[in-house]
């Protein structure tokens, strides 16, 4: 099971990504839209990295339980 902190960080990144995507849709200027879209992409990337970290934590936990 991943560290609770990792799961909390993942949830934070999901919320931030969704917020930025909404702000990109609501942006009135193209520059604002692009800035929010880039921030959303950054949060998506961080969320993916945290998912990798969670999988790694799962692997370590299962290896230590098995042997």
C-alpha cells in the first residue's frame, strides 16, 4: 500500500490539474488559456510521477512481506 502522504499528494495534484483546466476553459485571453493549460499539464505530469512512486512503494512492501 502506498504511503498515505503519496496518496494525499496525488489527490492534491488531481484537484490542481482540474482547477487549471477549468481556468483554461474560462480564460478570456489566449495567453491566459495557454498558461493555465501548461500548469494543468504540469500537474498531470506530477500526478503520473506520484502514481509511479505509489507502484514502487507497493512493490517494496510486497517484497518485504514475501521474504
